[in-house]
C-alpha cells in the first residue's frame, strides 16, 4: 500500500530546504551589496586620506616639481652664473633637471650632431649589425670633406678603395671631431647619408628631442637646430644605454692613427676636461663659427651622483670647458643621488584578497628609481644613511584583481619629509573565486564592517 503520509513529509522537507536555500542566497546577495556600498565608501575615504598623507612636500624631487621647474629653483638654491647662450644640468639617474637657462633655445648643434651619429653606431654595434673590426670604405664625399682646410678632419683623403677600421673612425669622430670620419661612419651604418639622417631624426623623435632636427651626420649645416635640453636628453640616453662602451670613445685625451703611406697623426680631444677633471667621463664638443659659439656636452660622476652638463654658445673653447666644470662642480656640491629600498616596506606575503581564487596576491613597486635630493651634508654620499621607506596600502583587496593594478604607494622619507613616491602594483592576476568563496568572503567582510 502506498504511504501517502511519508510522501507528504518528503514534499514538506523539500519545500523547507528550498525556502532555506533561497533565503540564504537572498541574505548573501544583500550582504554582498551592502558590503560593496560600505567598502566603496571606506576605500574612497582611505584614498582621500592617502592622497593627503602621501602628497610630497614642495620642493622634494622629480615627482614634486612642476614641469619646467628645475630642482635648484624648487629648493631655493641659487644656480651659478654661466656666460653661455643656454645650458642645462641634468641628473642622469633620475632624469631631473637641476639647473637651466634658456635650455629650449634653438641653436645649430655644430659637431654635437656627431653625438647622435655616435648613438646610432653604438646601437648598431649592440644589435650585432656591425663590428668594430669592420673595414669601412671611404666614399668620395668623405675625401672631399677631408680636403677642406677650414674644418676638423681625420685626414681620410686616401686613394679610392681604401678602408679604415670602424673603431678608428669612431675615435676620429669623437676625439678629433673628424667630419670626414662621421660621414664615413654614417654611410656605412645607414647605407647612404640621407638614409642615416632620417635615422637620426627618427631617433631624436623617439627620445623626445622635440626641438632638434638634423640635416647631416657631422653638424656643418647651419640650418639644423637643437637645444641644450635636447642634447642633455641624448647624452643621458647614451650613458644609460651604453654605460661602459661610450667612454671608450669619449673619455680619451688623445688619439693617434697611421694613414697608409703617411706619418702618424696625433689628435687631442676637443673636450678640454678629458684627462684634466677626474670626474669627467666624456661626451662631445662643437663649434660652428663666432655667431654660434662653442658647445660642450659633458658627462661626469662623483661618488654615486651622475650628471650631464650641456653648455651651448660660449665665446671660446676654453670658456666652454671652464663653465662646464663650474656647472658640474656646483651640481655635485648641492645635490646627491640616492638609491632607495622601495620594496622593503611591502608585505612579504602579499595582500589579502576576498572573494578570490587565491587568498593573497603578491605586490611590488612599478619602478625602483634612484632619486636626487639637495645635499645638506658635507659627508660623502656613500656614508649617508639610506632614506626610510613607508608604504600606504589597503587592508585587503576584492577580486577580481588584475596584474599591474595600482593598490598603494611607497614613499621615501628623510627627516620626516617625503623625498619621492612610487606606486605599488599587483604582480599577478587573482580572478573572482567560486560561488561559495564569494558568499563566504562577502559574509566575512560584512562581519568585519558591521
């Protein structure tokens, strides 16, 4: 006989469980929605507080100075008097402009154009497209330049078919400022000089040299233009990209070579600071007549601090060297580079993530830059204590979390003042978890913020 009572009880139990389950789902959804509203208000408040607490004092460092403002101006430090048409002093590690005057004044680069030719040659060497031992042919234009008695040259008026090792030509271009050597290198690397000049201008645009335009590979065309600011950008790029190789061709006091069938020729570096100032590591000079004046781009290192000075349009070659040295000495006296342990303040186990597939996600800093700060001590930079670091991070995150997502800030502190700040980002993705994980996470967060 069929037991209608038992069937009725089963039906009631099913209905009861259905109602309980539905109620639980409704309650969970309500909790999640309520928590989201609460969490949004909480995070918004935290974000506002974080912005207020982490805003660096002015002046502080690269992130605290307004566009176009030098660090010397921002910190009330008087820059030296430099009798040049324009100049800029740039901190290499941070990219911060320390001092400048008329730095965007457009002026013919003269032989500073060879610094771009040098950069593209180093680029080709690094890519393996050419070798320093390569035998470079000399085109007719090279011999024509070599015959001009009014310009600097490497004496490359050699018989047709003659070749010169690339390394010799690069030394002749950077030490002797040989226009013939620069043209030979340009034709070898670019195929033709016109193609190479296009490469020069493309590289200038890529580097952000917005006021620079080249018309030849060596700098004799007076219609081409650059600025002290753009040349500082180029010099910094060369240093950072080829930190050891560039000095092999620019930190050279003298250079000698033997043209076939001729006596050895010795060339002194046009950068008169090479071999005289131990801090100087190289770069390039330029001259294009009295109306343009003498240019000098100089790289120098003292302790951990690395600087580039671009001094444009001085009256004499000696003045370009003396004023560049004055500018560099002032920079080393008033500023210092600091390396910061940016990740030291980050939680080793990562940040807690609710409603996620994984309970924690690792975080890191978007970059670990050096910073430059006013030098308030006479002690060597190497003996100065490293800046303290402090992180501003949320107590937790909510899934989904995407890689590269900014979740906080790390600040470098000295004497309680903010020197610089970098963002903290998520290293890997953490997607939303299963339904139980989402419901449980929502319930835990609701309890946390009741």
